[in-house]
C-alpha cells in the first residue's frame, strides 16, 4: 500500500500508539528574545525530549543551532510566521520561511500563526492559503495556530471566538489546529465538535503546575488530541518531569492529580 509523505512525517510528530501529540514550541526567541529556559536551545530541546515530548516548534535557528545536537531524538516543526514585540503591530505575523526550505532542513512539519480578528487578518489568511497549497504539494504536515486577537475581541477565551478561530483553521486546510483552551471541558467540547481537524491546546502565559495540568486534563476530556505548550514546559524548574507529567495525561489518560505526583518523583 502506498503511504503519502505527509503520513510518514506525521508519524514523527505524533505518538503512533495514541494518535496524540505533546509539542513544545520554542519560537519565542524571535518574538521576545532569549528568555529564561531558551538561552541554551540545545539544552532546552534535550530536556523536553527526555521528558517524552513528540516534537518541538522553532524558527530556522533551532535546527541550525540547537535541535538534535545531542541526546534523544525528537520531531522538528519549522515555524513559518514571525513578528517581534518591538514592532508597532506585533500581532501582524508575516511569513519568514517556506515549506520547501523546511524540507531542505529536515523538518517533519511546519506551523503558522494567525490572529483571527486582527486588522491584518486578510494578509495572514492569504499567507495561510499559500502555505496550505505548498504543504499539500510537498506532503508536509501543517499546524495552524489560530488565536482570537483583535480590536473586537474583549476576551481571547470567549467560546464563540475560539470556535470560529478553530473552525477557520480546519476549513482552510490545517492538519492540526492549535488554539486557546476556553477554561472548562464542557465549553471546549463545543470547540472540538465544531472543528473537523484535531485540536491542540496552547499553554499561553505561565501558570501554576496545578492550573496547567487541570487545563490539560480538561482539554483531553473534551476530545483534544494533545497540547502545544512552551513557557510552562521549558521555563519549569524541572522541564523533564513537567513534560513527563503532561505526557502521562495526554498519552496515558492520567489525571491532573496523578500528574502532580509525578513532579514529586526523583528525576
């Protein structure tokens, strides 16, 4: 039986037994600089790989200067969107790389960032469409980070806004949609049910371990297919154990309470 290139690459960023993924984005250096936890990229990648993460997300500098330099193997997703916090329009994400170049550097997938509701939504959606066409042509998995952010959006966790953002990602061709967790399993189940593509939850700002694990547990109960959490993982005092605990919820159906117990074990 013939297997497409996209299916082969997807196996490198998703757990083959569970069909779910624990992904750690490390693209923050372009947006906010060398923040805590990402000063040494090689160390950061190795720690989350040791914890059991399926893949990391980063810009071109990650494979050039830190990805897979030593330690355990881990999937690579090349991030194609960028904007810095110093920009007068930081929510306007532009393409800084291509799908074809992602193939050249050995990436297993690509990701883009769309701020739904932003004044520059139209340009970002135009870029989205071009990336989808290229991904389909080259057989490259695509994760679309779909966030409700704009002048008409008062709450980024608003259920209707999140439902729209997630649905847009699926409708426009993403293989996986990353979006905001709405805060409880009941409301997030509506997001999952309304999105044909599998959903990953974003981590957002740094939370307590208990809050983060509760969010992961709730999202999984609602039908999410994994997570894409950055700062809560690589800025943790013990990234290896944090990722191990998160993986236990995602891949082993452990509870938030059981995940907290993992943090208390000796690494």
